[in-house]
């Protein structure tokens, strides 16, 4: 189903200004752009456009009250600067499963001063050396990256979301590998702390 038609269905004879949550997952954007949304969605706080074929966010309208945005499993590789212009109050952003490769792309999120949680899982950028440290340094406002804070503690709210998320086989293996690496890093830090205390 086309995105425009799906949005009309989701309105259920309500005006856009009455909508606080909108989910249009697995529909189809005809040209890779956001379609059917307008700045009339003044009260929208949660928007999910998972797996809709987005290549760009250039046509995203102004959504000043938007707090949570789900954009996983699309084809986005840039245009993230649009988010700070159109959705300045975002606190949660899921970009997992997109074509984001470079830190310079993520740098566009610096102006999202309220952003607390960012998900880039299954994006090529996660293969960069010191990926997590680099992103946390670039975006100091972010508390959780891919569901974990800087100390590799998993966010309580994100645990439930991840359990509900449908991973493919490769995704599950990748997630398990990431958790194992984080546990190892945490154990190593704790061991260094214990060694330092013994030396003192």
C-alpha cells in the first residue's frame, strides 16, 4: 500500500491535528520520499515509518512536538540535518538497518539537543573502529547508543522494545556478538579497577 493511502486510513476520519501517534510501517513510498504528511500534524509525538523505502528525509514536514521517530530498515544514507530543522525536540531516534556509513553523517544530529537515545544497529557505521566512543564524543547529549549507555548498561525501556523487535537470523547473531563484546569490555574495566585498588 502507498504511504499516502496508508496515512489516510490511519486518520480514521480524524483531522491531522488530532493525531499524537502514527504508525505506517511496511507501506511503500513511491519515490523514496516522505509522502502524505504535512505540517498539519501539529500534535504528533510518535511517528513510525519502518521499512517504507525511504531514501531521503528532505520532504519531512515540520513536526515540532515529535519526540520519538522510528526509521529503521530504510535506505537512508544522509539528509539527517532535516531532523534538527523539522523535529527539534526528538528524544528517541531509530535509524537501524539504514545505509549510514560515516561519522560525518551522524554529525548532523548535533543540533538535536534533546536527543537521548540513538539506534544505528545494523548500519555500516557500527563497523568503524571506536565507533561507540566516537559517537558519544560527537553527540554528548545522547545517553543510549544502540540500547546501551557509555558504561555498556542496557536501558530498561529499550530492553522491552528489543524483545518485541523482529530480528532476522543475522540480526540476532549480530546483537548477541555486540552484547558479548560489551560484557567483555565491562569485565575488563572492572578488573582494571580492582587491580588499581589492590595496588593502592
